[in-house]
């Protein structure tokens, strides 16, 4: 296991960003698990920390498997291939989309006072999470940022499958991964401690 916890994951990710010469103006984390990682990265790079919100759409038989995601601005993204493989019907997708859109709206209210995105115009932004599995929430957040006037949008995570760079190269200007284990398992299996981050803990990390 490469990381003790998310904070150590963020520290190793920050080292990788420095090694690769990444120069940014803002770190944006995906709540909640991305906040401890983002805090470590922002502190190391000496830039502010903010959030971009998205919530995943879970598969009918496996809620932890993301078939898509709803962004904090109400837009959504679907993994059409996975939806087809699992034969997920439109009624289920609509129901889950409405439910998760409300969850995303509440998160935006909690973390950003109702404003979906920070001001990223002309800025070089690093989007951070604790890892990538399906990439659904990362894609939804990246598309929100790419739709702005940000100068550059970089996706950075401590752990991801080796395929992530190719899978996400059309979504981010750059993808930086600290560790690409083979075989890749669930994100949490690459941390010794991977407990849930509470909203209170996440907000405290954001406000530090």
C-alpha cells in the first residue's frame, strides 16, 4: 500500500507535481475525499484551495459503481458504454439524476454558499481527488472547469489505473498520477486508512 492516508497521498502527489514543473494558481478538490489530498497539495504549492462539486450516479445493482455523475451546476455525464452493458433503463437514470442533482445542490450550498464554481478565469487550475476508479465524478468536474475561461486545467490524483491517462486525456490539459499500481483495485485498497471524510471535516480543511 503506497499511502498511509489521504494526507500522505496528497503530499506524495504534491511532490510529483513539483517534479513535473506544474505551476498553478488554484487547487480545486472534489468533496469530500479529495479535500485532505487537496489541502496537502495547496499547502505545498502555496496556492488557495477551493472545491468543484459532482456526485456519482450509481448502477442499479451496485451503487458504488458509477455509471455517470451530476455536476454542481446541474449538468450531467453518462458512461454510455457502461449504461449499455448494464442495460440501465431511462427511468432509472432520470430518477437517479434528479436525486443526485439535489445532493449536488446541497453540497454546493454547504461548500460554496450556492455558487457552483470558484472564479477560475485566466487561472491555471489543478483538480484533485483521492483517486480515480471509473472517472465519472472527475469528468463531470473537469467539464465544468473546461467550460470556463481557465487558462489550464490539470487533473491530479495520488492513485489511478495505468489506463487513466489515456481515458482522460480529452478531458484535461494534463493528467498527473503519483502511483499507477498493477493490478489496480478499488481506490480505498491503496490506502491503509480510508475512512469517510465528514462534511464538517471537509469544510474545516477548506477553511484552513
